[in-house]
C-alpha cells in the first residue's frame, strides 16, 4: 500500500515545502534501518540523546527525498532541490496520526495487548496459534512504544486478516495515543505487575491508564481474579463484551476448572461460555500458563475450535528469554540472566534453574541484586523473593546492593550473604568458596554482573582467537577511501565473518553504519537478529526450506535462478508478503550461480513483473579474478556483460535498483567500477591479496606451551614415528590440533609458529588436540605464548604452505576456539 506525498501531507496536516511527486510505502525513524530510500518518509524525531534532523543530509545522500520535520532547513531549496519537507509542529504526533489514518482503512480484528509482563509472549504465541490459517501482522519484536506502535500498525496491508499489537506505557497519558493508533477490536491485559509504578500514584491509577486501551474495543480480555483489574473494570463504563477469565469464579466467561502440571507440560481444563474444553502446553512456569490463558480466550473468541487450539498449544515455542547457561569454575554451572530484575522474571529464571537436570547432588545458589521498580514495601517484596527461592530449592542467597542487604532479616534460606556491591563480593571468602553449585545470577546490569559472570566461567581451552575490532574499522575506512561518499557498502560476514565471529563483527559494522551485511545462510542471519543487529542483511545462499525464516527476520535473499525465484514468490504469497526485497545475481563468467545476462533477462523481467511478492533491491555479479592483472581483460568482459544486463533490469522498473560488482580486491583494483555499492570481504579481515602492508591484521590465533622435554637425536615425535629428530632437541607440546582447525598438512616441518617471536617448526604429525613444535635454542618456558598466525605471522604464510588461499585457513578455525575481542 502506498500513499502519495500529497495525500500524506493532508493526512498529517502538514505544510509542504518542495513539489516533487512521490509515493510513500515505508516509514523511517532510525536512519540505520533505511532500505528503500525512494519510497521512504523519514520522521526527524527528537529524543533526549538524539535529533533526527541531524541525519537529513546523510539520508538525502542515500536517496531519501521525503522528510517530516518541525523546522525546514534554511537552504532547503538549494541543498535539497528535489526533496519534500513536510513541516509540522511535532513529527512524532504526525507519525502517530499517519498510522491512525492507515489503521482506519481496515475493518478486521485487531488485538491490542497491554500489561506489565508477558505482552511479547502473548503476542508471539497468538501469532503462532493464528498464523497457520490467517494473515497476521504483528509488532516486530517488542515495538510497543509511542514510536514502535505506529511503525507496527503501518505494516498492515490489504492482505492482513488480523493485527496483533503490543502497547507499552511508562507514564500517565501515553495509552490514549496508543489506543487511537491501534484502535483495537479486542483488548487484552496480561497482568498488572509492578513495573513503572514509580510514575503512577497508585496501582489503581496505573490500571485505569492501561484500561484506556479497552475503550471502544468490542471485547476486553482480562483476569477477574486480579482484584485491582476487576474493580477497575467494574467501576468503568465499558460497554463492550467482558471476556474475563478466572480460576475462582465458575460464572466467568472463561473458567479454569483445573491446571495439572507434569514434568514438562501443563494441562488446562476450562469452561468457555458453557462448553468444556482442554489444552496442553509444553511449559510449566506460572507466567507461561497465565499467558496461555489470554491466548486461549482470544483464539476461541476469534473462532478457533477447542481441538485446533489444543493442537497449536502443544506446539508453542518459547519466546526468546535471555537466559544463558555456562560452565563455571570449580564444578559450578552458571545460569546467567542479566536481563532485568523484576520479581516475575525472577520466578521464570528460578523455574528454569529448577528444571535443569544438572543440579542432582549440587546445591542451588541465587546471586541477586537489588530489585527496582517494584513500588512495594521492601520487607514484603524480599519476603516474597525468599519464599519463591525456597520453593525452588535454593539453599543459598548472595544479595548484592544496599537495598537487599537491608532486608537480610526477611530472607530465610539456610545460607545467606550480603554485600554492598559486586566488587566486595568478588574480594570475599564467599566468592572463593563457590564450588559444585548451580548458580543463578540475576541482576541489573548496573551492578556489574557481567564482570562477575566473566570471573566465574571456566577458562577451558588455552587456545584463543584474538580479534581486533579497531583493525576492522581501520580496514573498513581504508576501503571506503576509494569510494565516492554516496557509494554504499556491503560487508561480507559469511562463514562466521571469515572465522572472526559474526556477531561482534556485525555489531561493530552496524555502529559504523555500513549499508548491508551479507551472510551465507539464513541461520547466520537469525543469529545476528537475535543479537540485536538491525542493519539490512543479505543472504547469499538462501535455502528453499528457510524462506519463512527470512521473512520473519527480514533477511533479504539473493536470487540466482528461475527455480529459486518461483519458489520464493510462492512462499512469500503464502505469507501474504508484498515487496520483499531481493538481490538478483547475474553470472558473467564465474559460471557458478546466477542468471545469464544475455539470455535470461526478458524472462526474468517478465516474471518479476507478473508478481508483487518480491521486488529487486539490487542486482550484482562477482569477478573471478579481480586481484590479478592477468585477468584484467576477462574482468573487463565481465563488467561489460554486467553493465548491459543490469541496465536492462533497471530500465524495466521505476524504483532504483542498486548495481554492484566490486569485491575487496575490485575496490582497489577497479575503483571506477564501484557503481552504487561494493562488497567488502577479505580486506575487512586484514588480508589484502594485492598489498598486505596497507591494512591491519585483525585475527591472531594464539595458544600456550603445555609441556617441554628434551628429545635425543634418533628418537621420533608423535604418531607413526614421522617426526625424526636429527639433533638433540627441545620439543614443546601446544594445545591446538586439527580439531581446532590447525591443518594436519602443516606438520612435519611444512610450516612454523612463533614462540617469543622466533620461528618454531611443527614436528611430526599434528594430533587432534595437540601439536608438537621444535623450540631448540629458543628462550622459552611452559606457559609461554605461541602465535599460530596473526600480528607477527601472516595467515598467508600458512595458506601458501598449504597450497590454498587464506579464506580456507580462516574459515577452518573450529568453533571450540574461544574468541576474545579487543576494542580501545
Ligand atoms: C565472498 C564474496 C565477496 C567478498 O569477496 P572478497 O574477495 O572476500 O572481498 C563478494 N561478493 C560475493 C558474491 C561473495 O560471495
């Protein structure tokens, strides 16, 4: 669905400066999320830390032409000749109003979900329950704020059959704006917890604010066992259908007859509007069961049969919670939940700890920081915490922070310790005494719990890959220096960022605002999304089985064949998706994957025109030998083929299609072929096939000497007696083997590593986990550091010895090698 800029101007009541025709399909508030500049309307929002106005020049350079502002730049007519500036009092209110008007176009069920906890879980589960037979649009992740809600509502299209939107508030007055945008036909309140209580004079006041969402909604779903919610509801003049659920009141529209918990599942027997029903869900914690009830009421109300509901409930998947399990030192297991420290999430985490099989014979310990935002009397709060912990078998509590320490008396566990801060705990005997325990670490970030976890995790393998993130940035800037300011950049982080670890590398690149990240397969993209990467992501080898994943996580596939194209279109249609961006690959000589730019273009254009599920965002090809003069003639032919094919594609579409062909070596070797965008790979990671001295080493693989011994001439070292010793020698064993990615062919003196800066040959066959090196004459001792490759020994030395390319050595490093990142 698009809106002409003229219509947008009217809808938001703006004054328009500029008169270029434009159609708007995308709304943008964060310049980093830009994808389709030509059809994007940018709202220059102001926040405490940032002013969107500052990003206008950059966005204009990147192709955005439509801006909603509170002040028009003085030089708008000369600096932005073909742009439209829509001047309004408040861009935020304009954004909300536009979403509101958009919402009014739809006459479908829309579910608004509010409450202190569980909004995301209810939304995601309802999505899982409804989406098999309805086109559902839902808020991405937890877009539930004054900005997130309008952006979510904007995602509704002609195909949408149900909308699911979260509404989160922290202050009085906010819900009204959200209600006007969501205009829910069904409102759900999950629960009324303690969050943000400090901003409200009472629970009742907060409850009334939340229930603003219910006004005008035909149906309200809530728990009448929560007294405040029930009283507020009874006192209100709400005149829609009241779908209350209750465990106590058999007259409630949804009455829970019984809840049966087994080891890993819960069965709920209920009576809904006089009819008995039952469902089973694969979770047992209180919050999950509660939230499943909200989902059940909405689903039944929308017409799902009890049998279908049960089937879908059984297959519910957990909504990502940030609980990590790590192996700790001295026989401990660590469960790390540094997400937040409210009581409800504590209960979820305790339940999780309790269900793990590994506490047999080991004590359960809780390390807990002060709990904020509860708005409850402290003694009552911590007595609750204590009871909850006891119920889950916790025998020891370590409280960190002045508040929890002040409540030592009400905490009743066999063993307890209190410290004002993390540092004093780390210095204490209680810290040194932790052993053979399952430890739940739950605390607010500001207490420095990250540091605590780091100290408690087991340091297993002495072999690490050090990754220098500053060098990555320097290399990025080196390659950027060849490009025009408006040439876009794709950074290739496929194969776990060429072995350097894609998440950290992606975070760094996102900070430095590259335009695209490219990974090989969808799962790599999902990992990035789950780790907070919001940048555009391209999938270079999209699997036919992962299209849904790509849609769900906004991962844009490469399309290289008709078969792939058709399958993708079919899958996108099924999801009701339109204009999903894809990247068209042309084969200009690699003869690997891609459309033939001479033979396939008519057919390709025709097929793209006959559908609207996907839309070409870019078109590209790949050089076979951009790093070598020997292939210059061939590269020229490749470029000409690409130029012609890609121009034809562009000519068939009105929107801009980005063209790109240069890789790392191409950027340096043929900067004149940079077109709209370049794809940077190897160079980013510190390897330059043309001249390695111009960029910075990124990864260093190092280990330490485990043991040293004298071996006399005539003896042998290692398996099969391959390592004949010619002179009396000192041989050191190091904890790295072929299972770590140290290629076996480097053994038997085919290559060397560095010990205190001196070359030491690999002697004998490299073993699975250990290698032996010749340190005769080198000043060293057990525990000294050994460099396999890196700052002092280029990885190309290894790849040359192996008769391969550096890519293979870097990507061959195994996952068990721990990565350590540096940034100063
Ligand atoms: C891997 C890859 C690149 C990056 O190449 P480098 O030589 O590492 O710069 C560029 N384009 C495509 C299609 C690739 O697969």
